[in-house]
C-alpha cells in the first residue's frame, strides 16, 4: 500500500499506550507479540502467553536465546523477575475464567458490530488454526485487534459483516491499523486516530463499512515523516 502509514513497531507502540498500568495482558501470535517489546519503561504490564507463561518479557538478544522458553508462536522470549511458567490447562483456566484484562489479537476481518474472524479464510494455502483465540476473545475483559487495514491485494478487512467463519461475535473493542485507530461503537466504526497525510475520504475508501469520526481525532505521525 502506498502513502503515509505507521510501521509495525509504531502500531504496536500505539496499542501499548492504551494498556493500563498493572494489567494482565495476552498477546496473540504474529504482530501482537511486538507490543511486549515497546512498553514504556515506567509502566508495568504482566504479559501472559497461552502456552503457559505469566510475566513474559521482551524478545532476548540473539546470544541469549533459550529455546526452552518460547511464546505460543514458538518465538523465544524472556521471563521477568517474578514470572512463572505452568501447565497449558492452567493457562486456559486463566483465559476462560475472566482473569485476563486485555488480549491483543490479529484478525482477517472485523465487522462493524465487533465480530472477529481470525482463524480461517478462503485461502487453501492457509490452513485453519484457531489456537486459543476463541477462549481469549470471549474470556478477556477487553479485546484489541492489531492488523493491517486491508489485505495485500487491497481487499477490505473492516466490513459490515464478516465473510469468514467467526472466532467470536461482538467482542472487539478497538482496532489498530497502519492507517488509523478505530473504536467499535454502538453504531459501528468510529475513528479516533488517523495517520498524518491521509484524508478522511481516502480512509473511507480503504474501509468496507461506513466510518464516523470522533470530534477530536488525533494525528498519528509515521516514522519517516
């Protein structure tokens, strides 16, 4: 996609800004794992991984990788002081029991009602893989989605209705893309932040459902601006 846009790291940092101090947070596989690397130094967030880690730290230096300590996406991670690891079953009990404050998930599609589709597509080269997404989507107190605004070939991912199988219905609270931060409100998508240099008409063109705009839309500045 041409034009102004945030980098993946900037997108993750914008998510991290919204996570309250002291929160228990699960990071989904893929781009959401970047959030753990960009948390402000003055904020304490307790990261959870569904394969059985609490107190997960950022990615290790290349010469400090321990392949016995990985996240759900099989990426090496670190364990912060006071952190722990435990059985997969205990991890899912935390997720299903409502003990996770925030989950950050990727998505193939999100509907204007907050429906989430992130486990199966119509691409036979991408086998369905739900993992713990269903448990997180209904168990976490707040669901944030971090994803690219459209598919690589320009198809809409923010839609009136999802066309892919749902992970969960009416669960998404906020969406972060390289172009905007968008809330799921009672009447659909509400833009709260927008990347500098992009006008509202172009953002609407790249979105498959109607957008409304908050009164005080903030400006997101790309790294190369």
